[in-house]
C-alpha cells in the first residue's frame, strides 16, 4: 500500500489509529530457520498486543514487530517514545536506514516492568550500530533523513513466552 508522505505527524504506531497499525508486520527467526512465533493483535482493551514465544532451537532466538516508515519525516525530532505495559523482559527498538530486513541496524535496549504501564523515551543518540545483532565498534549515528524501518525485537537468548502491550510509539522533540 502506498501512503502519502507524513510530514506533520509524530505518531508511528497508535492503538486507536488503524492507519498506523497497517504498516506493522511480524518478522521472526523463521527467516533463518528458527522456531520462534509471535502475533500482533488489538486486545479487548483496544491496545496493540505483541506476544508469542521465543525459541532457541535451530539457531533461532528472536521475534520482532517491524514497519516501513520511509514516508515519515524524522528531521526535527530527537528520538522515539513508547508507551507500553511489559512483562519484565528486555526488548530492543531498532532503526534501519534501508528497506532490507538484514544487515546493519541501530538498536537501543529497554527493560520493561512487569504489568506496569511505562513511557520510555530513547534519544536517537543512544542507538548503537549493530550488524546481525552484534555490536559494531564505530561511532555511526542515525541520519534522520535516511530512516526507512523501525522495529521492536525480543532476543538475547530470552527463551519462552513474552507479552508486550503497546499504547503508542511516537517521535518526540
């Protein structure tokens, strides 16, 4: 689906806004032979629910929720804000400067509090460059005008069930 350029909005995902939900999709470790499973639904309270099971079998170990955002203007914003209710596990927020799901990404981790609503703000300068999940030792920074993908990922050998409820993901100044 082709969407118009969204120059005057900071909303990337909002549970009450179906047009922002349509761009998000599940990408699990099955793309490389893994067995992790996840889903994204609107729960009974009207919030986005990203949940599933991370399996370490077959060299797996991640589940993610990703979106193409090359129609959004990121210039003038300082970072990403996520309002969520977590399960006590650690997640990562990813930013990619290409439309490919492989290779380099900028990543910032965050820990959730079990069954508590949190608002997490991650400034762009806190994102670190990674290559297939491994740290890259350089000082690369995100170029806002080149952002093409966003994502939330659970990995780092956190096998088992996970559950993340999301109210919104937006940009902040």
